[in-house]
C-alpha cells in the first residue's frame, strides 16, 4: 500500500518512514509546502493529513489531489508516531497475523 503523509514534524520524518515500513507501506512524507507538491504526491492508496501541523494551503492541495486520484484521506489532529501506527493498524485491520508477517494486499 502506498501512503502519503502531509504535515507532521521535520524531526519525525524518519520515524514516520520506519512505522510505514513496519506495515509494509511505501511512504512519502511532506512536512513543508513545496512549489510542486501537487505533482509529487502522485497517486497513493492513502493520504494521511496531520491537521495540527499543516498549513491551510497544503491541506487544500492534499484534499484536492486525494479527490483527483480517488485516494482515501484520513485527517488526524496529532502527528505522533502512535497516531500513525493506529491509522495504519485500522487500515490493515483485516490482517490475521503480526503486521510484520502480513502478506495481505493492504500491507504491500
């Protein structure tokens, strides 16, 4: 599963990537607005929007892209690693094994 994380803290980028890797998700993390964010987002399966640490312009861009590529979007006020883990756990709730051993479609 491909995931794009919008918002969050710069110092947490490596942790976000590590958590996504544990769930066998390919991740892109954008903590700051870049001029070509719209083209960098691509067509992920899931967009996670950390609303407490994102600008309105960046949030609007993410929502527009999610609608354009028909991606799921999840808004979360907190940008902690635990919040990300809970989001990914809920998206992979159909897994019957430990997430690291899961081979179901939602986790790769």
